[in-house]
C-alpha cells in the first residue's frame, strides 16, 4: 500500500519543484555590463526583482544573496538601488570563467532567481621584431613579418592581426587584416614608395583586448633583397691578383650600384683564415682583387646588398689559381741535437714573411763544408747526422718555379748552459695552456724555444715549436686537445749553444679516467696480502693520476681504506673470512671506481699441517742418517781433523817418526817448497866451498837413512846429499837444512845462520814469523872468530871423542842422536 502511495507521490513532487523553479526564474532578471573581461579585471552584476515575484509576496522578511561559482559572497560586496535593483562588484578575479548567481532568501531557505556567466582571458601580446624587405624580382613587392609573442596564452583565443602602412610624403594609408595564425604580409608595388620613407605597424586584437607594435620607419629600396649573384669567370691576369666578372639574374630589373662582398679561402689549407674584400659596382662590371699569394688555389664566393638592405645568399664557389713564383721569405727553424751529439732533428715552419708561391713545395737541407745534400723532403722535419766539420746547415724551400733564399741554421752542441726558473703550465681553457717562466741567471741569453708534443702520438712530425724573444716570459698555446697529455719543454738560447730544457707534462682539461686498474693479489703470509695492479694506459688516464684509494672489507663488517701513490698496497687478513676489494683512481678532473674483486685467503688446517710437518721430519731424519753414516765411514780422517796426533819429541827419536806416523795427525794443506834447496833426508848439510877437504873418513854411515846404500864415500869434501823424493824416500821426512857459505875459519861475514824449515813438526817450539836467530856456541869471553863450529879432527882421534866434540857444539842436535841402544830398545819393544 505504501509503495502505491510512493508511486503516486513522485509526479506530484516533480510538479511542485518545477513550479518553484518557474516561480524563481520569473522573479528577477540578472545581467552584467560585460561578459568578456581580461584576467584580473573587476566583475559587476545586477539583479532586478520583479513586483509580481511570489517569493517576495509570501513574506516580508526576505533578502538578496550573491554567489560566485557556487560560493557565497560577502554582504559587503553587494549593494541596493532605489528601484528594487540589487548589485554586486567583485574587485578582482583571476580565473578564466566566473558564474555569478542572484538568490532570494527568507527565514528558512534561499532560492536562486537568476545567474550570469563572465569569461576572462588575456589580451594579445605586443607584436615584436617587425621588419620588411623589398624583393626586386618580378613582381616587385615588400615582405613584412613579425613575432606574435607568447603564443601559449593566445592559442585558445582567436587573435586577429592588422598591418597598417602609410607614406609620409604622399597622403596614402592602407591596412591589411590577417586571419588568426598568420604573421606576415606581402605589400604590392602600388602601395609602395621605393625611395621614400614609409611607416608600418601591426595591431593585434582579440576578445579581451588589443596591442600595437612599435612603428617601423624605412625606405623600401634601402632594404631591398636581391637574389644571389653569379660569378661568370675568374682570371689570374697578373701576380697576386684575380679579375672577377659577375652579374645578377635577368629577373631582377634593378640596375644600381651595389655593395659586393667576396670571401677567398685557400683550398686544402685550414690554417689560413678567409680573406674578405668589399667592393662596390653595378652588375655586369668587373672587379679586381689583389694582394694574394702566388701559385695558390683560392675558392671564391660572392654576395651583394643595396645600401642598408640585407645580404643575398652566397653564390656558388669558383676555384682559381694565382700565377706561380719561386718561394720567398725565410723559415723558422729549431735544431734539436741528441744526447750523443751524433744525430740532430731539424724542424721548421713558415714565418709570417714566408710565401710558398706555388704547389708541390719541397725543402732541401744541405751543408757547404763538406758540400753535401743532407735531406730532401716535403715534410716539416728532417734527421741530420752531425760531424765534427759541420758548423752550419742551410735550408731552402723550392717549387717548380725556383727556390727561396737559404735559411742558415747554426749547429750548437753545447747543452750545459743554464735553464729557466719557475717553469709552470696551467690550463687556460679546454683547448689552450698558459705557460710562464722566469729568466735564467745568465744575462747572455738571446731568446727561448718552446716546444710541445702529444705523448700519445709519437710521430716526430707532430712536434710543434715557437721561437720567442728574450723579453717574453709567458705565452698561450692553443690547439691543445682536451684530456690528452702533452710534454712541454722550454730551452733558453745562448750565443754559443742551447741551455738545459725545463720539461713538464700538462693537460688543458682533465676528467675521470676511462678505465680503472684490474686488481691482482699475492698472498705473502696467512695474515696479510699484497694487492697490486698495472697502471692505466696513458691514452685512457684523461688526466694526471693523483692517488689510488683501496677499499677493503670482509663479510664480518671490518673495513680498511688505504690511499697510496704507488701501484701496490699491503693489507691485513683474518682467517676464514671472505674479502671484497675495490679500487678508486683519482685525477683532478674526477674519480672512477673499479669493479669489486672477491678474495678468499688460504688457511692451514690439520691435514695441511701434517702434509708440511711429515715431509720436513722425514727429510731431516734422512739428513741425520747420511751424516752419521759419513762419520762412521770416514772415522779416521774425521778423528784426525778433530783430534790430530802430535808426537812428543822428548819421548821418541826422529828415526821412529816414520812418514805414516808423523803425517798421520797433520791436516792436509798445500805445501810450497823451495825448488832450490836439496833435501838430505831429514837433515842435510850444504857446503858451498869445494876446496875444503875433510882429513878423516868421519862419515861412515848416514844415520838418517834406513839402508846402507845411502852412504857416500870417496868424496873430496864431506858432502852428504840425499835428494828428497816423494816416491823413493817415503820414509824420510824433510826437517831442517844447515847452510854454510864457506869453511868457518875463512869466514869474514857473520857466522852461519840456522834456518828453520817449513816442517809442521813442533820440535823447535813456537814458530816465530821472523827469521830464527843464529844457532851458535859462544865461548865465555871469546869472540866469534874463536868459535869452532866444524873443526877438523885429527886422524888418530877416537870415534867417541869425535862424536863428543860434535854434540857439545850442537846441544839441540844431541837430543836427536840416534843410538844403537835406542834402536835395539825400539825393536825389543
């Protein structure tokens, strides 16, 4: 039942609302003075309440309320007029659209009785850069164009442009209305005064306002724009000159004198700048250009303009060659001798006064003493072998027309003269360097030679140099490649030679290196590792390397940062950790990080320890076994080396000291023997005099021999010689030699000297390095001449007396006496 009532009530609700809207719309009229305003302008609106408005008749307590875009306005902005009209004024509004509504309110609610919409926008910008150019081709007309300004603000609004023009000399005014988006206009010939001043301006108009450009005053002919001229032909009619014939296309009717600009460029020579020549003349006339180089290819292009008009486009290029001539002027030279003064490199370049004057330029280097051609080349350098006679070198340039005068180059070999001070190089720009220095100590210098070359390009032809006056202390070198190392040297020049160079390596600009070094590891110990790397190639450094930074960290969070200028660094390690390493290379222009390298250091576990200890112990044991076996196998020799047997002469006689026993405990040594001495077994007597004869047959037996065959009988003089031979007399030991210069009684010199032998037997006490003292018996109170060392014994003297006399004179020899009793006792033992 309720749903039925709801269906029946809906139409009645709509009908009542429609009645209210009709009543509200018929209650008032809302209007505004302007529906389009510039942004920021004040907005005004009025609402006139009708007399038959039901909303005002139903109650006496009603009022008028204003809303802007659905928002209520303050009552201070509204006002009431006397005839039932209510108004509102909004001071400023910056949106592009405003909806102002008028409402009638009672105590309960407000009803909108009318509204008005106001559009806001921007006026057009002032047109700028108005310019006009006269086109002299048929048809003749003037083209004017301008800049509309910021199109972003006016793109949504239609803006119309109007070009206004007038002639001051003649009463003529005209204008052209252009559609939106068009910013140029052609003015026909009938509205132009070509040689009179005219005024032009542009007005821009849209719904929100208008703007006018600044006026332009011009004489159309002065701003005429021609088509590009044409060069008919070029003639080299005399040395250093060209003759040009040019004209304008036939479509241009104007035949007036124009300004002509010619630009000449040397073909295939980028070092020379363009030559500009300005001429005036009518078309179909000839123009002459002089002051050019001889025998040189020139490319020429041309353009023209009339008075202050704009230049035409460039004409097509024409190439021509001036007349050839022999080279003129001198060359700048720099002779750089090598350290060995055997070879020198000669460099040269054109001076400002030098002119090639032709093609295929070649250079000849020669000497006159000796007369010889040293080099013929088309390059700008040459290697010369220096000789002692070579004092001067002569350089000349040549072409097919002839040769230039010689440039004399003195040959200096001295390089020990003083150098400059405080030589420094600083970047001036990305392609230039500022070089400064101070004068050398000596005041005899004549100037300087500055040279520079790229360290990446090793070609000798790429060396550049500059000759400087002695008052120059700075120079700016241009043409330097950025990020490229240059070696720069300066040599002071003296009258007799060249001073020592000052050399630096410099960059005009630097940046970070192109690559970073690759890290390598060498584990020296389980607790530390050496990180090393190879320097970056020179062409990839892009600057001077200042330092390296090594970042070293492990998986436990321990970090190490080390900075160095070397190519290696030592870092500490911990066992059972994984390490990560990163290198950063720095230059003045930036830094570059390398890639992260992982290092897993080795560690020694139990198995590795056993593998090391067991072979070490086995090797040591084997060494000990070999040593012990060697000691046992060489027992006697080892015992004799450590504990030699030294015989006691007081307990034995010389006869018992056989070769084997006496030499058994003697260490091996190299024995130097006197080849002059003759060894007589262990004891020998040398009698130099052959005249003295023994008067007795004293020598019956050689007591030092082992056999009786060693006795010598029937000699005139008692001389017992027994040569010591290592093979035949193995049992005899060379012990001592007593030398006599002559028989004792006839001596005038000091008595004979007892000479120690070189025997190692310690029978005579401690060995004195000096010569031993003479061995002789001195009588008490007697003189030397009275002592009888070897006396002649009478024939009838007994043998015992003879021996007794001998042993009394030589007590030490008596201790060496060999007796038969000793021999018997020895055998019995």
